[in-house]
């Protein structure tokens, strides 16, 4: 005689829609190196720089997001014009860049946003190409060279998890 086993508690199964766990945010990190001609020339040691970083998503393709932008550098220094010191002379230089975030889940038409953009490190910023003024009284810098490390991170715009 066979005993039939009955489950006194009915089993139910629900399919749950779970959002995947958040992954490390996709980023591009790159070196931006640039030289600015100081015209008029700068008195040696007087140069300061303020940087502003601008970036936007240019295109989303299969597995790749392209980003374009620029670093605006406001260079302030004591200029030497006709052997006269002119304090707080300013040059604005805009340096364009492009970078690619690759190996990500993306297809054309997907929406992404920039969630982080920063100048991670100033590798160097220095005056170069030195010479003397006409009277030999001041050392002048004719070029300013810089190298920065820039990082831009993006995030896919997803509908809320339901």
C-alpha cells in the first residue's frame, strides 16, 4: 500500500524583477598636455593658472560612448611690455579633448549622463623658453607648459527598478 504524501503548505513561485547590482562606473582617464605661448612674455615666476573642465557626451555607439570637451585655462602673469611691468595680464586658452569609454553595455540611442568630471592630477605646470628683456634686467618666460590627468565617468540613464 502506498502512502501518498501531501504537502500541507501550498507552494507558490513568483518571478521577481531584480535590478542588477551596481557595477563600477565606466570612466575614461587620459593625459592632456599643452603649451601656451606667453605673448607678451611673462616675468619669470609670476604665472598662475585657473582651470575649468567642460565635457559632454558626443555619441553613443555599440559598446562605446564618445566624450568631447575642453579645459579652459586662465593664465595670469606679470607681462613685460616695452620694458614696463604690467601686472595681472591674462590669457585664456581653451584646450579641446576627446575620450572613449569602451567595453560597456551600450547601443545607439541609449541615454548616458556624465556623473563625474575632474582634473585628477597636475603632473606639471611650468614656465619655459627663457630670455632677457631688452635692458637685461628681467628674465622672461615665453611659453607655459602643462600636463594634467583628467577623469570623466558616465552612467546609463535607466528607468527605475520595478
